[in-house]
C-alpha cells in the first residue's frame, strides 16, 4: 500500500497534502512525527498517478482522498526553473541528512537532474518531469517523496 500524508484534522480543506510514500519503508524513512499528520493508505495506481504528475490529491474526508487531474505544458525556461527548485530542495535534504538511508537515492536523482540536457527536449513539454524520466526508462522521483 502507498501512503498520502496530510495535515492532521484538516478534513475537507484543500491544499493540505504534505508528502507521499510508496510503501511502509518509505513512510518509515520520512522525517516526520507520524502522530502529527493524517496518513491515508491508497492504491499503487493512485500513488503512481501522483508520482508522475497525472493527478494531485486536493483534500481528504475521513480516509477518502479527492483528486484533480493535472495538465503540464513546460517551455524550456519553465522546465529549467522547475528543475532548479527541485535541485534546491534535494540539496537541502542531502546537506542536512548525511546519514539518511535514502541519501544515495536522492544524490543520484540530483545528479540525474544535473545532467539533463534541456536542449534535447521537444517543447512545449506536455508532461511532468517525472513522467518524462519514466518514459525514458530513467529513475523518477516526485519531490513529495523527499524525506
């Protein structure tokens, strides 16, 4: 089962998603105090849709998540800015958590982002960065998975 982590006691309030975890191990490795959050189990299918930027959890009611479909259309400058923000967040995590069990995974993803040649992409890019990597058979992580 996959997990969606929301702000606690915020039923029916939009924008309270905090993190996502693909499995129990990933959930255990998030840098959170679980009792401070509402953690909802959901399907791998919904997790993948969120991970690859197809949809986003908008809110929850009890243990039911409401989703919205996302659309992407990046030009080169927008994608470059998006990647810059991802790299900043990843660097903050890796610099501040040198002994974290997922450190190598995120260091590798940072390197993958760094080596992406934006000139080789056809624009406008009509999918998420995560879906783009997945379509190329490369590792794909969503920033919501960052511990």
